[in-house]
C-alpha cells in the first residue's frame, strides 16, 4: 500500500450515495485509460492507501453495505475500487496537482531532449535545461492528468518558434501472431503514426508505425509485452517504399 500523503481521492456518486477510494494518482489515471496492467507491475493492493470504500474518506465514514450491493453488486473493496475510479472523478489537492504537474513536465522535457535535435547545429541534441527554458518561454502549460507522451506534439508546436528543433523518426514494421493480434494491434497502432496495416491470411496482423527514434526501446517492449515475445519487428529503411506496396 501507499501512504495517505501520496494518495488522491477518486469519487463516484450513484443512487444517491457517494463512494470514495484512496489511490496512487498515476495508477488511477492508468485504470481510467484501461492500461493499468500494461503500465504497472504491482497489484491493485500495492497502489491504494486503504483497502476500503468510504462515504467520506477524510472523516473515515463508510457507506452501508446495502448501498455497495445495490451499486456494485458486491461488498469486496478490491472489486469496487477500480469501478469507483473508472466511473468516477479523481479529486486532487492543489499541492498534489503541483507535484503531478512537475513530474509530468520533467517527463516531457526528458522525452523531447532524448528525441529532439537542433538542425542548425549539425543535428546535435538540445540539453534538457534548454528544453525546459524554452517551454517556459513558449508558455507551455503541462496537464498533470494527461500522459507526457500525449503532450509532446503540442509542446513541439509551441517550441519551434522559440528554438530550432525537430524529431528524428524511425519506421518499424511489427507482425503480431494471430493469438495476440486482436488485442495487441490496438496498442501498437496508437504508439505513433500508423503508416500501413494489413491482416494476413493466418490471422496475424502487420502494422507499420512511425515514431520518435528515441522511443524504439519503448516500442519493442510494448510489442513484446502484447505478444508474449512472439512478435517480429523490422526497421523500414525507406518510407517511400510503403506507397508502392
């Protein structure tokens, strides 16, 4: 479990009752995105501050069991907690919001610094400090409730008038076996720009995805995870060839 100081409150109002649970903020967002199992190695018990459902978490008041049965058809907190998070709203304090925002900003800076280059200086990378200053100069506000990766494109648009920057990209073809194609292709296609996809006669799926070159390891980890290591990948050297296939 996590400490109360590190937890946020997720709140759901239903059937005239209020239900609150205490959970790690990043885990709560992952649960709402439906990606908790992919993003966290821990069990749910490891990312909550209390294995309990409250009517008022601050006061420690609990709803009647009859209300839990009516709304969730169970009184088991471990079954109810993800439901409250998924269907409810995440409540964060000003301090928690500030801390989450700072963490997301650091993550955003690291992503851009790792993938961005300066085309005016022999394609050398920008130091993180320069990226951070440029974000501030551009007036970029980081959303603490949105994954940093999803904020990269908007940040780059804001940075380009301030500093010369572009991302080196790589295009990779991934083939997922039939047993994993149905569920796995959705995650692979969302990793970057899907250039091309094709379902094979054997039920496998082939997708060609373009993304920042610095994210290759992340991409391969994702592909291996969704296919239990049975996927095949290949870097596409010439994107122009895709249009002729």
